[in-house]
């Protein structure tokens, strides 16, 4: 019998804030127990990038970011290149469930492998155009194109425009929403997945991406153990969660304080993961399923960069800090009876290898440990995001240019070699809670690792659009731009 495949992405959850990796707050009681008693825990797993698009393309294809090159909203992954395409060709029914627009709405090539696509549900008419998803794909300043798209489907224009009004209302006045939230919680997508998988005949393969830990941080009262009303108000007053801090308009202690709400969101995700695993177990499906739980990247709360001068990490997208690249990775292989702990450097891009090993009945538990080096790449800001960032920051040089990273096993933890602009260095990572510069050079490790990397030829160019008049553009920006809550901009969600 073919095993089911379930990839659960705890979007934006960094390893440092899980109990597995020594966090002080009890954020992941279920995941801690599951990983250490019933599954395989890859202690030193790294993400290939600090953005959803780059990272998910790598997870789905097994290619490094340098190989696939799909890194902006104008890029698209060629058809048929993902492991989910392989599974569908092999008779699997496939589905993706997430609020993350890169996976379910944007024409980036990731949603194309799935028979069922369940995307954002924080608008009145989810089947119609969603302005948040639209500008994520086309870039800030393309609100005029959103209106053009509405007018092309004149029978549903009013529904799409109401979607825009709902996004604006939810972002500016979240207290007016019935749930008090501007985004859709994990519970919704877990329910959608469980209903879908129960109704599916034959083997299924799914990606369940849960966005609760992505800004805005909105834990239910039950899980908001470390935050509180003051932090909710503080968060609601922020116009730009990333650039106001980097630009000096807001003090860094505020960004640090919001980590308390973030921890509540992780605790909420943990409870949904427990419900998900419990449901599969009750159905008798868990032992017949390859279950992979990971994060696509982490999150920053003001940690100083060890590579980029005068830069600190706010949110994610740009940077190679450990809080962005060190992620949880827990795998339960079909029929696994004994826990396993892997301490070697690992990469979440091993997902396709794990799927193939399980299908062939040859899994060993080391599928995420590559034969070559563990690598990561951070690209600088693209033009639309630079325009946005420049409203707050006079110097964007710390956030531009490509950084490449190589990880290598060390006596304690891992060693990290970094190259950015004309700078190289070595960073010791002995513990998930600490890292430090151990040398001012990488001894050529990064250049050697990336020297033989070739373009895999899987990237296609995507779309470009004309602008409408200024008055129309201004109207759509006022209608659809969330100044608070989840920003509708070219680099988010990421």
C-alpha cells in the first residue's frame, strides 16, 4: 500500500522558541513529546532561505535557492518540477491548505501540483479576487491592476471590491471583526484538511501550511499566556513591522516585547498539531503516513546581525541570522516505533528525498542529512520592496546584495560560514540560544561550496503590468492597503 504524505509547515516558527531547543516559555509541549518519544528529531535543521517563496520552492523540489532561482514575485517555477507533481503522477490525490498566498494564490508555480487548493479565507468572498493576495503577487503599486482585473469580470466586481473593503476594515479596525483577528487561524485549515483527507479514496499527499506565528501575532486568549492587552494595542499601532524599527522610527524594545505574543501563537500552533496527529491516529492513518513537521524560516525580534554592519533582524525576508535559518524539523516515518535524534547538520530541502525513500521502502531516518554541504542563500531587497523600505530607512545597503551560507558539523553544534559582499566570516553555533563570530574569514569554504552550483533551469519569468491613472491608483491603495495587520506588499507573506 502506498503511504500517505503530509507536510506540515509551521510558517515563521524559529527553532529557538520551541521547547525542543531550550526556550524558557512552554510553547510546544506536544511537539516536544512527539519528537522525543515517537518520531525523528533533526536537531540541527536549517532553512534554505528566510522567505516563504524561496524556501517552499526548495522544500518542494529539493533544490537550493542558488539552483532554482525563484526568489521574487516575477519568477515562476516551471510546471512538473515538485515532488507533489511526482506523487500526483503516481496516483496520489494532492491538496494544499494555507492562508499563505505564495502557496495558494500567487502564480508562482507552487499551487499547480495540487488537485485541491484551499487558500485565504479572511475575506467575505474567498472564491473572488483577494486584494491582499493580488498585491503580494503583483507588487505594491499594482492596486490599479486589481481594479482592472475586477472590471474584466464585471459580474463579480462588487464582490471583489467588498473583499478589498473587508481587508481595509480588518486591518484598521480589527476590533470590529467577529473573531477579533485579521487572519485565518490554523484551526480552519486543519479542519479543511481533515475533511478532505477523510473523503479521499486512495493515497493522498498534502501540504498544510499554518500561518498563526506570522505577523500579525494574534493568539487566542487560551494561548496568549505571555502577551496581553498592552502588546495587542502596541502591535495595532505599528504601520510597518519591519522597517519602522530598522529606520529608527520605533525603539527596538517594542519589537522585542512582541515576542511574547509570538510565543502564544506557537503555543496555539502546537495545540492544533496535537489535534491533527490525534485525528490521524484515531482513524488508524498515522502509521501509514509520512508526517513531516518543519518551518520554512524563522523570525527576528531585534537580534543584531553578525554579518551585516549596523543591522538588526526585524521580522524576516532578508538576512542569514540563526533566528531566521535554524528551524524545527520533526519526521515520523510510516510505522516508526522508536524515537531517533539526528545531531548532524540537516536541511529541510531533503523533503523530496524522504518522500522517495518512503515510497521505495528504504527510509533510514537520515534523508534530511545531505551528502554535500548544508547551504542557504539570502537575496537582497527587490525594487518594489526597496521603494517601501526607503520610506523609513535612509541607508538600505545592509539589506541588499546576496549572502551565501554553508553549515558544517562541529564538536558542539555546527559551524556556519558566511559570504556577503566582500565580507566573509565564521560563526560558531554551539547552542540554539547562542551564536558568535569565531573567525573573521570563512577560509574559502563558501566559495568552494557554491563554485560548482549550476542553474537547474526550472525558473520562468512571470508577469508585468501597466499602471492606470494616479487617481485610480490612490483609490485602490486606500481600499486595499492594510496599514496595520498583515501588510499587503510584495515581500509578504514571506
